[in-house]
C-alpha cells in the first residue's frame, strides 16, 4: 500500500500566525512608525485571505497586497498589477520587501526641491558669470597698463 500525502486544507479567509509573522517581518522597515504605514487583513469576494499594506493617513491607500488563493500566494501593487506569485511565502515576502519604496515621500520632495533650486541658481548665475568674464577680457589690457 502506498501513502499519498495531501496538502492540508487551510481555512480560507484566515491567515495563520506564521504567515502573518513572515509578512510583517519582511515589511518591518515599511511599517516603522515614522512612515505612517499600517497593515490590515481582509478577504476576497470568494473568501480567500488577503494582507494589505496601507499608506499613511488620511488616505490610507493600498500600497501592496498579498493574497492566498488555494496554495499560491499572489503579490500585487496598490493598483492591482501582478508583481509576483509563488507557492512559497518566504519568497513572496522577499519580493514584497523589494516592492515597497524605501525612500519616503518627504525625502523625495526634498530632493526634488534641492534640484530645482540648484537648477534655478545655475540658470541665473551662469549668464552673469559669463558676462563678467567677457568684461574682464575686454578691460584686462587697460588694467595692465595701470600696473
């Protein structure tokens, strides 16, 4: 007699403690209090388990979603685009960590502001510097005569 090992049927709609620990551990940096992000669980229309990474308040837009459909885990971005799918939750967790932007929106805005200031200063100062060089070239021979 041969024994066939069947997969255990998981309760649909419920994450196991190990699954939640794996996902939250992978997203620990994204869930830091300074980011304002939170997470929530839910279910699909057919009762499959879902994990949502929510953005900061007040919008709390979904930034990432992990779903368990049967024995497969599905990783989607906030717009519902498929990023990755696999049977191993640890691999999904690695891809989820990579999918979350690590740079905060405030940092992105500060970098953009710095670039705009540098660009504006460069555009305003370069013509003035070029004109002063031309004036120096024109008056240098006369100034040399006084020396």
